[in-house]
């Protein structure tokens, strides 16, 4: 029997999953499963036969218990259900996040907050990120940005002047835009103690901010506007964020401060 047929068997009836979950707690007789799962005797009997045929459960003297394989199947099935729920809720964010989302653990989304733009609040996401920058009291800040944003720059300036040690990664398009449109802000950033700007050699398509043990992950729409922001402090999320940052940082180079223009002689 093909593996997909086993998956279809389990997914085809919530009763089979309920029985596996009951047996995960402790071994039970058929009559106990009938009472505790609220199912008819014939329904439980058919489910037990199918589960036993697949060697997910074992009958010993009329007492049913999960096999090692059955425990593994149930664990992975529950993980699949949780992942599907996360994708259903977070699908737009994950799609905009792109390749980086492929390594994002599903558990990292369990306690995270997703802030999305809406017609009644079209700037909800960028406002959330800017507020986090402006109000966080942290020792270290490490960030990645695919755009130049005066709003985010103002928030980051609050962090910089608080004495936090800061690293910021940008790509060449952001550096060019900063040099042409915001040269004063770029020069001011270079003048801040404990601030280092890095140039990433590839294209950056998402935003990331690590504020000590808090993580903000930002996605952008096709117009370069901040669209959604994930905000969380789950250990799995923090580990993922640090790994992503280190991967980018490993191939980035420091951006030298612009040379001051010489003052013409009178």
C-alpha cells in the first residue's frame, strides 16, 4: 500500500485520530474507547482493525496500545495539522518572505504576533516596527533592510542614541538610494559610536530586526512598502533570526564612512 493511502486513511476519519490520541495516553480496551471517545462499538471496531492492519496499534489480551510506529505516525500527523493551520493563517506573510520562510520553524509562529496593513490602517506594519525601534531598551540591535525608510531611520536613530550596539545590513540599491536621497542621514549614522553598516552582495527582499531576545520580521509588497510584520520572542524564532542574520553577515562587507568635503580656501 502506498504511503499516501495510509495518510488518506488517517485523515479520512477524525475518529481514527481520536482513538490514537486516547491510546497515546494509556492502553485501553475496546469498551473503554467506545465510552471515552463517544463512538459506537462498530465504529471503534472498524477503526481498530484498520489501525492494527497498519501496525500502528497492538492488541494484547484485548488491551490495545500504540506501537512505536503508531506514536511516530501520530506525532507527525499532529505536526502536519499544526503546519497546515499555520500556513492557512500566515500564508500571505510566508509567501512574501520567500526563500527565508523555508527554514522558519512552524513552532516559531505559535506565540508570535502578525501585524498586517488593512484598509482602515494602511500603515499598521511600519508603524509597529518604528514603535518597537523607538521604545525598546536593548543592549544590541542587528538588522537587515531591503528599503530606505525615513520612518524606520528615525526609529533606529532612537536606538542608536540610547547606546545600543548596532549592526545594519543593506544591499547596493539601499546604499545608492541613501547616498543620493539621504546623504545627511547616512553621514549621521556613520558618526554614531557602536554602529556598523554592512553591504550585502546580493539582493535583500525582507526586513529583520533582532532586539536582544525580540525579533521582528518584515515583508514587503511589489511596491517596496512594508506589508506585514511578525513580532515574537520564541526561542525557536530567535535562533532562526540569528542564523539568518549570521548567514547574511558572513558575506557582507563594512561600508566606509563618506569622506568629508574639503572646505574651500578663502
